[in-house]
C-alpha cells in the first residue's frame, strides 16, 4: 500500500525528483566555497592589509550563502509537496481498501480502531514522507561535503571529526530521547484532559443537578498539573540542549584551532590564519546536519510503528464481489434456502429457510443477539452466507452493483444516522440524480413534509452537530423517507420503533403502513409490541426459525410467540427462556 503510493507518485512526478536531486547535490558542492572565500579574505587581504577586493569577496560569500539557503528553501518546499502527494495516495489507497472490507470486519472492529488506522497511523508517517527520508539523504550528503571540504583544507584534522561525530550523536540522542518520552506523556495528559472535559460537558445536567462543580474542579487539577510538570520538563531539556551543544562546538573549534595554529608544540600543524578561520567555519557548520540526523533517525523510528500498522491493515482480506447482470422477477419475493453464517468461528445462523411472497409484510422476532440483523444483512446483499442461497426478486443481491442494490432495497437501520448537511442531503445521501420532487414526495409519504416546511430553510436547513436538530421520531421518519426516495421494491426495517415513545411509535407505524403499499417488507423486532401489521411472524431463536404464522395464530398456540407475549405483558425483559420454562 505504501510502496504502491511511493511508486505512483514517483512515476507521475519523476522530473521533480530529478530537480530535487540536483538541488541536493548543488547544495553539497557549494559547502566548500564559503570556507575558501573566508580563507582568501583573511590570508590574502586582512593578513597582508590589502583591502582592495574585500567587498567583492564579501559579496561573493553572501551570494554563495544565499544560493545555499535558497536551495534549502526550495528543497523543503519540494520535499513537503512530494511527501503530501505520497500521503494523499496512501490515504486514498487505505480508503479504497476500507470500502472493500466485508461488513463482518466493521461488526467486530471498534470504530476508534478504524479511525486510528486512517488518521493517527497515517499521521505518524507524515514527517517521514514530507521531509524525513529526503532530509536524511541531504544531511548525510552535507556531512560528506563538509568533511570533504575539511579534508581539502586540513586533512590532518580529520581525526578530530572522527572523535567528535559519535559524541555529537550521543549528546543529541541523550536529549532527544528524554524529550520524546516527555512528549508522549504530554500527549497522554492532553488525552486525559480532553476525556475529562468531554465527559463533564456530556454529563453537565448531572453535574449541575448533584452540585458536583467543585468536585470536578478538584479532579481537573490532577491532569492539569501532570501536563504542566511534563511541559516544564520538555522546556528544561530544550533550554539545556542548545547550551550544551554550543559549548561542545566551541570546545571542538578551540581544539581544532589549537592543533592547527602555530603554537610552538610538536602537535602544531601550522596552518595559515585564513585556513584556521575556514576550518572553524566548516566545523561549526558540521554540527547542524549531525544534530539533524539524530533527530531524523528518531522521526523514522517513530514512523515505523505507523508503517507497521498500515502494513497490517493492507493484509486484512477484502471482500470479493462478482458483479453479475441479473434480471428482476417481480413475481418472486425473498427466498432463503439453508442459510448458515458465522463470525469467525462463532456460528450465528443454522439452516434458515424462509420464503416471503412479493407484497407481503413479515417480521422476524427474537432476543438481541439471535442473528436477526445478520439475516437482514444477508437479504440486503451486504454480506454472503457461509452456506446456502439468498434470492430477492429472483436474483442474488450480493452480486448486484451498489447502485442497483440501492434501487432494489430501502433499508432503515436500528439507529438511523443524521449526517452533517441539509435535510435534502440526509434524504438523498447527496445523490444529485434524485429530483426535488422525489424528495418532497418521499417526505410527504412518511408524514415529514409539514415538519420540514416550518424549519428555517425548509429542505435546505442544515442538520448535524451544532445545527438544527430533529427529535428521535422525526429522525426515524427521515430514515424512512431516505429508504423510499428511490422507490425500492423491498423494504428492510431493523427495529423501526426502537427507543421511541408510544405516540411517536404510532406515527412511525402509520408511515410504514403508507410506504408499504406494493412493496415486500421484512422487519425485525425483539419486542412483540414492535411488530407491524405483518402477514406472518417468524420466531428466531439460537439462529433458527422455530415458529412461523400470523400473530393471532401464534398467540393461541403454546409456543415461543405466546411465551414471549406473556413475558412482555408481564413487564419482563427477555432472558434465556423456552416455552417449557414458562
């Protein structure tokens, strides 16, 4: 996934990489010129008191330094741009793969884990692609350039560089590691602070009702003080680091000057004053890329965790669909034959056989976790059975394209989602092919049109966080409008009256009755009272249909339905029951 992204960006922008390489090599080659100019100025002008031409050499020096800095500036822009292009491809690849994952992956994977894959893990490699790898290459070439320049001017001092190089890396790593550990603690503290604020704001009614303001204020002090302590620790190391490095640099330069100057000892190399100045300049500039390398290696190490998790994500098996051209047979409804299904090794459905005639309204009833929603996902073509066949209007729904599937099915989930956008956006799901007349017709059909008309901007009223809001019943009605706006042949309703009061439930039932005309409906419920006026009720227990019939027929028999009904009428919640246990 990462390799393909890098390859694609390189093939598309190979010429930019060539320009970048030229800038890096040019920057490396220019490292010697400032030192040579300084030597010329000191030896041939200041030492001899011949000041003619000094201004010209000074301008050359400034020009060379300007070119070096401009090359660095352009390199930063280009590497950042190329890095962001690569990250964009990585994100696109991950998003494309996410769309191909089976619904079972989302059923067993927490939302936070999925979000972390697409945000935090990709963000971890941001610096790596934006500057990390290129900067490592640039800094290494810069070091070679500066060391090469030092070799040209004073080869006798290379031993000093060989000694100071590991010491600089050691000092840099000493500070960077400690700063890094404190930064991780700061991130944890920030997460604790955000969690605390979110929790208290979400429960502000309880806080106010039970006079917990002072308690909250006291509890808030702990993460705040921990955060402050770690921030102060980072500031301490940040303050000490440049002081130590500058002192060490001054020591190295002093040693270089001592050994290079004519000091009257046997260790003296006896370089000219101009060469001494040039050597001091080179050694001083040598510290910057070495310090940067220590930091970049740490950045790469941090990014490796993100890269590893992205690699893990790329190995998750995708869902393979073979889209087939199929012709609807409106004389057929929903047909399930010997359906078996399992999540990993946990079997959920065991040999389900069910036939729903076209135009019928039928209901699956059972406790939570019995496999009702799984069965509905199979009917909707969102997943494929482990064994058995699913046919809707004579075709395999799993082999339909997404557009054809949406035209065939209208689905109302147990917890309808309100998206940030207008009322129209929430009904059409931003499908611009749906006309405004169809939107209004769907809203009228479910009894929501009058509510929308009195909203500030009607169908263009913004919904979502921080915008206009709907009641739970209105959200359910809007979900019904979303389901029927494309005039589907089959409606799948997952607990359509879950979590709403009796008055709102009656409105939803009325809306379902309105939209059910001429459509095949399969609804699921864990409550007997939640059953719509169904032509047939199917009792689902332990992944099997144990009883089927009309509500009146089942109520008269001493079976699962009547047992559930007596339990519900008595105000009990469903537990692990059997008809014999009542």
